[in-house]
């Protein structure tokens, strides 16, 4: 057997397994972040003023690349499905909104030349404006709308729930995304900034 052929068959499997491992780690981090948020005394399951998974999802996709979105989707799905125990359709809808929000944020930030090192003031401004304010409008609109349409929340509570949802996601991004980016970005390298 030719050793070169043997190596060529191992590399794709190795890359695929690495991809699956990273997707799994992102999903676990999202799930545990949600569990952490709802374990705080006085925090309702659907009303956290700081939602760490939003920040974890955005940091993961900024560092690893958008192609790791299945980790965010799986983490959100299992958190909803196991924690809130909605129907399968509701858990899938929650997963969609959460993932779309993180992907849109990363695309906006990348388009603007955002650097994960946060060494420039403009990167901090981009994160606040596009990552924590604009992109969060997606899930803070879709999430409460899904709850209203399924009867979990009354229509007259939509704007209150939407505001709380936005605030939780925005604060999660403002606290946890920079924290994770600073902790996980190697000083002096910008490898993760080129990935999409």
C-alpha cells in the first residue's frame, strides 16, 4: 500500500473529526451558558437580564468562523428542548433565531474589518453597535413573536418581552464576547480574523 494514499485518506477524516469536535464544544458552551444564566436566583427561564449564550455564540463564530454555526444551533436547540421543554417546532424556531442572529452579527463585523483582538477603539464601537445592538434585533423580534403566536405570552406583553430579550442578548454579548475574545485570541496573531 502506498503511504501517500493512506495519508490523504486520513486528513479529511481528521479535519472532519476536528470540525465535529469544535461544533460539539460550541454547543456544550452555549448549553452550559444558558444553564448558568437560569441558575441565578430570581432569574426566570425566559427573562434573563444577561444572556451569556448570545455572547458565547458570537465569540465562537468570530474565532472559529461562520461554518461552525451548527454548534450554536445545536446548543440553542438542546437548551430550549431540554430546559424549557417546548414542542420540537418551537425548539427548532428558537435555534433558527439564535443562529441567524450570531451569523448576521459576524458577517456585519467581518464586512467592517472587525479585529477580534479588540485593540482598536473602532472594533469596540463595531461590537457595541453591530454585534450587540443591530444583530440582536433579529432574535429579540423572532423569539417573542414565536412565544406570542404559540400562546406562551399574550400580545399585550410582546414589547415588554422583546425589550427584556434584547437587553439579555445585548448584555450577554457586551460582557461575554469581549471576555472570550480577549481570553482566546492569541496576542500578535490574527488567524481567526480571516476565517468566515
